[in-house]
C-alpha cells in the first residue's frame, strides 16, 4: 500500500544500541585518522632525510635564489628569431602581391 512519509522510529533500546555503535565507529575512525596523520608525518620526515629528499631540497633552494630573469643570450636569440619572422612575413607579403 502507501509507504509512510517518515521512517519508523526505533524503540529506546534500539536507539541506544545504534547510538553506541555509531559512537564506537566514530571513535575508531578518529583513531585511524590519527594513525594516518602519524604515518604521513613519518613518511615526510623519512623523505626529507633521504638522499633524494635532500637533493630536491637543494634544488628548490637553488631555484629560489636564482633571479626570475631571462639570460641576455636568450633574449638575443629570441630577438633574432622575431626579426627573421618579421622579414619572412615581409617577404611573403611582397611575393604574394605580384
């Protein structure tokens, strides 16, 4: 027939049992979360102390010290390419008009 709009409310004993189960599961999840956090911290610490972790730390430090500019020889190379592209475009314009 017709389903009730609200689910049946459990009796007091069932309510207490389910509440206790829910609290136990929540406590277990908090313990797992704490354990995972400790594992993540241990893995991060082990990584930082490992040779590859120390290498990556040195690379990050070196990159942080380097200025964020383009080397002059790179600027010159880019400029030459731009000039060549402009000359090429001009040459194409001249030849396409004929």
